[in-house]
C-alpha cells in the first residue's frame, strides 16, 4: 500500500487542481485536433459524463474552456491560501496571546484539521468564552463568521482570512490536555 504524506489541505487541493488543469488542457487539444464528431466524442470521454451529450466541436470547446477556467480559479485560490497560511496562523495566535489566552498546540488535531491550538483547556472554558474570543477576532480582523452573527447556541464559528479557513470553537480533547480518561471533554480551540 502506498503511503501518502499530506502537506496541508491547501497544497493537496492545489496539486489536485493542477492535475485537472493538465487533463482538461489535453482534452481540449484532442478535441481541437478531432476531424469529425466520432473523434470529438472519443476525446471527450476523459472529461466525464457531463460532456457526453455535447453535439459539436464549438460547443465542446466552449464547455471545456469554461470548466478549465473554473479549475484554474480554484487552483489559484488554493495556492494563495497555502502561501498565506503561516502568516494567518501566526497573526491569529499572536493576537489571542495578547488577549491573555496562552495557546497550546495540539499534537493530534481532530479529523479534518491540519493544525489545532487549545485556547482554553476543558476544565476552564465556558460557552461565554467562545463568544468573547470569536467576537474579538471578528472585530479585530473585520471577519464575518459562517453563521452570520456571533451569539446564540453555536458551538463553533468558522472564518476565512486571506483564503485560509479557520474555526474557533469547542473541539474534543484528543491530546495530552485531556483531563478525562473517556476523552469526552471539549476544550475551546483554534483549528485550521
């Protein structure tokens, strides 16, 4: 079995989009070189089922270029986010430390996260702390959470800064910070 080493979700996405750019470029080249509809249909097979009903060469090229444009846009967003990730992370951690929250890096972040930092350990955090921290980040950086507003009974808020998605919320303690042997306590965390 081949072992895959994951760099970050942004670099992994950029690599995936880069591969698709090459695939669509090859398909466009093959469609342009097609001499009849049979060759065009054969060239479109690698593009997926959604391209199977395209009746002629101009429509095929138009659809492929539109798809290629979308993939290139996604690629550029992923590479921008990957490049700005360290600066965004460091800026947020520094800001929260200035507010009096000693950030502790989690060795084993939860599923779907590349990195996680405990803002408040499980035995110290309350629901009001989430609102306080999320409001401070929202105001300081001019960010709007995914929920639209901060308040109510939300357990986490997701933000985007320079293309980098991060979440402030209650996550399960899966690390050495766990005070409960059953691993059912939740700490207030900053996750990427």
